C-alpha cells in the first residue's frame, strides 16, 4: 500500500500519515506501507476495529528509529485537533464505574516527536467520571462505559 502526500499531517511537530479508514484493510492485507514492512499486524487490526466502532477516532502511522519501522497510534479529534491517545480500561476510585478511556498522557505515544516531553505536558487532560463526576484516576479525553 502506498500513502500519498495528501495523508500527511503535522502532529506535535512530527510529520505523520493519517490513514483514511477506507485503506485500513489494505494495511492488513498488504502488510507494508510505502514498501516498508508493517510489524504487529494483529495489534494494528485491533486498533482498526476500535476506530470503526467509536466515532471521532482515527489511526496515524509514522517511521521511527534507524531501522525505519512503522509506529501506529490511535488519535482522537478534539476541538478540531487530533490528539494521540492510548485506549485503557479504567475504574473510578470513588463509585467503581468501569469503562474505557482515551489517555493522551502516555510517554510512548510521543516517541520521535521533537520536544517529546513538552508535547506530553501539553497533552494533559482531566475528564470526570461519567457516573459520579469525580476526577478519574488517569488522564482521559474520552470515556465509554463497558
């Protein structure tokens, strides 16, 4: 699969490819992007399933390291800006609410970003528990009850 210039965006000062959802299956079947092998295809497939089931999310990829390997990351659209997130299970410490959340404050999300620690600091977000309105124990841009 080839990603053209139209899918390139700047995110946190890093050039990344925003993958059009119509190309998701091509990533899995071709197992390469722009001639470079995609590793962890099962993980990428799981990310794509999540994105398909949850509006507002998309997938980016970018090359990292000297070996130029693809890194994939889920992004969430908030206030007209894409934000890197990790999807996590979460439990409210006060009421026991259980759900999943989109956490932007995971250092690994910012590998390869110029000034990655600054980008990480700017990513901080506090969402309240959807059940009791208490502050959740981890940063979150989005939650969903499970």
